C-alpha cells in the first residue's frame, strides 16, 4: 500500500475531486489517501460511469466524453478503452511525458485521451475537464497549443468530481473551502448521498439521479450547520465558495457564490446555548410552506425548497451593510414583506410576519451578535444604542407615551423623528425629571455633525427599536399596549 502523496492545489475542481477520492476511501485527511484508494474509486467509476443513472448525470459535466457519447453505447470496447485512459493514467507504470501539468506539477500522462488515438498525447479538452476549450479551439491557450496538459492524478480527480457534488437546477454544485477539514467533510456528505442514490436507482431500474429540490444557499447552509456541529475547534475559521456550473452543449456557464468566514462564524456562535432557542425559531419560521390545492389540501411528502434566512444570508455576505440592514429589519425586527414571492406550489412565510405575535423573536442578543460578527460595528456605538434604548424604555413605560413609541418605530423622516424626541425630552424635564435623552448618546447613534443625520440613521433607529421592544416586552408595557405597534405599522415605510 503506497501513499499517493496528493496535495490540495487551490483549484476548486481539482480540490473537490481530490476530496472526493478521500471521502470515497473514508479518509479524513488527503495525505492518508493511498494508490489502492485511488484504484478503488477508479474501479467504481469504471463500473458505473457508463451505466445509468450516472451516465445521464455526467452529461452535465462530461458531454461528448466516452461515458456519454451515444455512438459508444453499443461499443463497450471503445468505452473501456476511454475509461482505461482517463481513469488509470495515475498508475505507477502508466507512461508519462517530461512536461508537468498546471494543476499539481506532476508529470503529464503520455496517453492520447480519445478512443481513436487522434489527440495529442497528454492533452485534455472540454470532454475531460469542464469549462475548458474544446478540440481545435486555440483561444486563450498559451503559446497557441491546443488542449491542456494534465497528469493522471489530476485527471482522476476531475473524473471523480461529480461524485462529490450535488445536482441542483440541472447544474453541478461544487463546494470549495480554504479549510481542508471543511472541504473533505462537505464533500463526504455529497459522496454519501450520491452513492446511496446510485444504489437505490439501480436497484429500482431507474435512469435518473434524483435532483436536490432545494435551492443552492439552503443546501449549503444546511450542510454547513451539520459541519459546525461536528467541528472540534471553535477557532477553526474558514470560508466557502460554491461553483454552480454546467458544461453541457453550447450553454456552458458558471455562477460563483461566496460565503465569507464572518457569516460562518455568526452561524457557529448562533448555534450555541446563549442564542440557539431564538435563532432556531427565526430560522424555522423562514421555511417556505406548502400551497394547498383544491384536490390536495395537504401533501405529506412536501419538502420546502428554501429557507429565506439562509438564502438572504448569501446576500449579506456580498453586501454586509445594505443587505445586512435589510436582513435585520426583516428577520430580527419581524417586518413582513409587502408582496409575497409565492410560487405555484409554495407560499412565502414572510408575508405573515407579525411582531405583535412574535415578541419572543425580537432578540437584542442575536442582533448584537449579527452586528458584531458580520457588520463589525464598534463597541462604543453598540453601547450607545443600548444606553439610548434603555432610557427610552424607562421613559415610555413611566409616562405611557404611546405616540413617542410609534414615532420611534415608524417615522421615516429624520427631522420629524428628531424633533419628536426633543419635544418629549423637554416636556419630561419641565415636569422636574432628569432628561431621558443625553446629547452624547444621541450624537453617537444618529448624527455625524451638528444637525446632520448619519446616512444610516434609519438602520440605527431599527437597532434602537429592537432593544426598546425587548425591554418594553420584559417590563410588561407592550403586553398592555400591543395595539401601539399595530397603529405604527399602518404608517411604517416598507424598506426592501
């Protein structure tokens, strides 16, 4: 048993293929993979890639290859010849060329990677490596050379790639990470699903691999939650990138989605005891719901296609400020959407969000975690928000000032918002009370200069409101004045 001495390269297709080899071999580390392990997965691909359901599945990845070409379906000898070349070129006794490949810096295979022995030896094309040039295409090729030089090890990794991915919306979902541990664990989950699916479909005589009905972001974060549950070290930070691709026909395409480590760290901490109950409830109420039909009011087999919290977290990763502010208002302040994004089979649950029925989900703890981990808000400003909200809660409860609460909750014009609080503060002082509004707190939260509102003042108001509602709910004022929010909602401005 000889160690294969494989190393991750940083290239997502190669790395996920290498992780697939490790996962197939039940190895948690790539350095533990042996030549026997590589032979075992090559044997599996040899036995199954030209049979259903994988033959149909591979048309997304390897069109016009020896696995999927219709002309070879009744010529098993040609299929075997193709598989021997692309799946066995890593063997120690396989012929090599002096040049090295660009992926793993290993000697290039000396095989001609076609069944007619017409291609240049060692050169791979689109049917071998997704999203590369086809035969005879010189565009973007260095030194005007057709094809891409490839080693047997890199070629095996690319061939293994589909087993370590998911098929979503007719495309291949490739998940890459800068953490080898996360990469292999993610890939292992897909490998287990695919091997199980292949066995079940073949047992039933089917022809198609089952396609994951859930949306991309939902699949990724659901698996991420499982990975975080298994993660041993809390300080093992990593990020994820998802490559959603098709290599088929003339419609080859690639979409790239990133989930930065700030989002992953937020999700990790949100699963801990301090935050778990509220965060789990927020996530639970963001799943799509079954849309009843006249002849089928309920479907026991229905599985929701997406979780809107998970889907929107990807937008937050791209725009922590803009999308993050919208995320806080939607899910942490429970503002319903104006127009439901329903489909023919599903209902959008966010149209029914109602803060008067969901006070327990308005959590300053979760909000503070979000603005610290994802938006990197300064500690001084967070403290000022909490102090201001505390003073406002004490004043509103003591004076039963419903109008001021409604202004804080709903007013969208800064001058009106500011003047209302100044008037209430002045009236409070005239009644021989201490001011509930301190200048320093106000400036730290809302203004960047004299009478000049911060550009994000509405977002700061939302954060103050979250803390204010939590405090007023705890002291019983909101329970006795729930209609104050309902009245405020009639004038609140929708902020998508």
